[in-house]
C-alpha cells in the first residue's frame, strides 16, 4: 500500500482562464527553476501593465530580465480567489516575445510582453514546514501511468518528506528489467504533470488527493542515483469516494497529515538519541 498515482490532464474549465489577471495584478516571474525542492529558484516580483487576449505585458522587475531571454518560456504566477472561496495560485508558462518601452499615466517604464501560452495550471498555497519521513515509518508510494501501468519494477517507492500541503518521494534512477535492460521508472513523469495520489503509512491509507509535480531532481551518482519528485496537493477526495466529491485542498484536509508529521518527528528524535 502506498501512493497510487494516475496522470491526468490539467484542469481548464474557465471559458477565459486568464480573466482574473488584469492591470495592477501582482505577479511572480520564475526566471530559473530551483536547484533543490526546498529552494524557490530565481523568482522576481512584478505587476501586470496590460493584457490583450493571450498577450500580457508585465513591468520589468527591479532586477531586470536580460534580452538574451527573448523567446524563452518563463513562468508567471499570481493569486486569485477560487470558486470555493479559497485563495489559490494560478500559473502560466508563456514565451517572452518582446521587451519594449511602455507609457503609464505619470511615467514611462519597460514592459515584458508574453504570448503563445505553453501551459496554464493552478496550485494551492504551501503552508508550514517539511518533516523528513524515517524509513521505519513504512511510508511508500506506487506510481502508475495514465493507463494504470506500473512505471517501475518495485511495488513501492520511498517517501522522503512531507508537509501539510505537499510531499516528496524518491526512486532509483535505473533498475534492471527481467530481460537485463536498464529502465528509468519515472521517465514519463514531468514537472507540472497531475497525479492521483493515495497516501498510506504503515499500510493505512491516510489521504486521497490529486497533486501536481513541482520538481524533478536527480540525486547521487552512478548506480546510487535517485530521482526525487516533489508534489503539491491540489484537491481532496474522500477515501472510497468518487471524483465528483473532490474539493480544493484546504487546511481542514491537512490536519490528518499534521498528526503523522508529529509522529515522524518523534521517530526521528528517538532514532537520533539511540532510543
């Protein structure tokens, strides 16, 4: 028993998914991805100047984005109020197509023009801190593709750490198939893929949720290489319930995780103290 993951398409139910991004909307530009799951990478704060269809003008941030990044895909994120009343983070990957002067009422500035959206998705806000999951806790996962096929050869993968709104798991980069070939068990999983997650600790299911892959990192070297994938929980689905019962992942759903975080902390301290 562990994580059961099924890849899904990104939700896009809004007729105009960008309708909530208007002039003066505060945005964050992710110029470079984080090197570690606990870091945020190169993120620069800015504000929306104008929007025409899918074309968005954002003010050049205090730390300017260089022209050599033209035609690059940059992630923009902003906060919006969801239908359930919870604040969520909307994210857009788009091409930086132009850097040009822009006139505002009382001043002139420089605009970064984004167009040709690559991907639009959303996530919940991360709260709290992460707790490492001791191996003796018996917390594992099983990764499945969209057709329900196992991506690896092992029945489960190791849970590395967990927070009240996300988790990270690890698996071997290469494994031997029955025919002697080397396989990458998570090659099909990419950043921004949506997964169905059934979380279990010690054989007991504690949470059923949809999640999005936020990071995919390679650790170690040679035969000891591992792939670490960081997940952010998006929705909560009652255990044994249907997809129609899914809710936006909220504080009330994370309380059960908090109980296990406390348990993991106690287990780690006992191990470190030799108890």
